[in-house]
């Protein structure tokens, strides 16, 4: 249930939410084309506070200067943990692998996680590596989270979780690399794999009422912005801020639809 919903959620945002949201933004900005960059910057500034790497929604990032509502000051980590997660259901703790470039013993590796599927809670699965190709140009324009700067002579590996006991075939990888004229030893490969696997663990949560939480936080954030900045507001500026609020609430509505479904099955 949860795993399938996460897959559906990804497709829903890609094919349903993003195209519709883009149309709404384009329509709203017709009277104020110069407001586009600021709109996106302010949307990012707000939502970045409340979304973790795993996509969980809560008080993720609360530095003092941002005046986040209900901030608790305490040296008791247990109390802080409870306060930050009291509106959440805990799902699991797992490693969230990202595309990664690694250099070991003067060899360059790139690990592509685009085919890595979600795991069920507490499911133990081995990582399997498969040699894909050697890239001479070293540019990966379609890989999320990877800059387009050159990283010449890279060995590209697909990464996925083991199914039906499948394991990484080191011998086959070494043979494939030899066909490319590359003499590399098993120790170097193992070092590169270990570096990739050292990526941080993250917690997965489901917010019990994402819509209420995010809309309350946005209203407070906008209030703080309005009353801590300019003292006079033109009609144009007020309309721009209304666009910001309308688009933010549309995003929150999209987000909460799936969070509510996750709550129902949890």
C-alpha cells in the first residue's frame, strides 16, 4: 500500500500536478511577468523549511532568524524530537540514495539511482551494481541532482535493489571494463561501492494533517514578511502577494491530497 502510493505519487506530480501548476502560474503572472523569479524564490524559501529529503512534511529546518511558529527552546533532545514529530506517523528509517560521482585510485565512477525502487518498511535488500557504460564526455544532463560540469572518462553504474537473491557480479564487471581497455582491480571497485553506500539515513514520516499545518505556517510566514518589511504597499505589490498566496495554497492542496491518502492506509 504505502510503497505503491509513493510510486503513484511520483507519477501524479510529474504528469498531473506540474503541468497544471505551470499553466496556473503562467496565467496568474500575465499582468506581472517580472514577478516570476521572485515568486519561485519565495515559494522555495517557504516550502524548503518543511520538506525533508524523504519528502516528509514537518518542522525540518528551523533556524532562529526565520522565526518559525511554535519553535521550542530546550536542551532536552527527547522533548525536541517529540515536539517536532507529534503531528506525524513514523514510517521507517532508511538510506535515501542519490546519484553520486566518486573518484577512487584515479578512476572516476558515476552511480545512477534512477531505477532504484522504494523498499517496504524494515525490508532488508542488498544493493546490486551493474556496469552500464564508459562516458567520455562525462556529462549527465538528465540525472537529477548532478551538475552538468565535465567529469571525463567516467564508469557509469546502474544501481538497484536485489530481487530473488540477485547479487553484484564483480567478475563480469571486471570483464566488461577490460573490454573497454581498462585494467582495474576488485579492491578499487569495492572501495567505490562502499563510498556510495555511506550515504546518510533519513526518516520517513506521514503528516496527520498536512493541509492545516502548511496553510497555518504560510499565513504566519506571510504575516511576518508583510509586517517586518515595507511600511507602504502599492496596489500592484498587494496583487503580487495575493498571487503568491494563491499559488502556495494550490501547491498545498496538491500535496495534502496524497498525504491524506497515506494517512488513510496507515
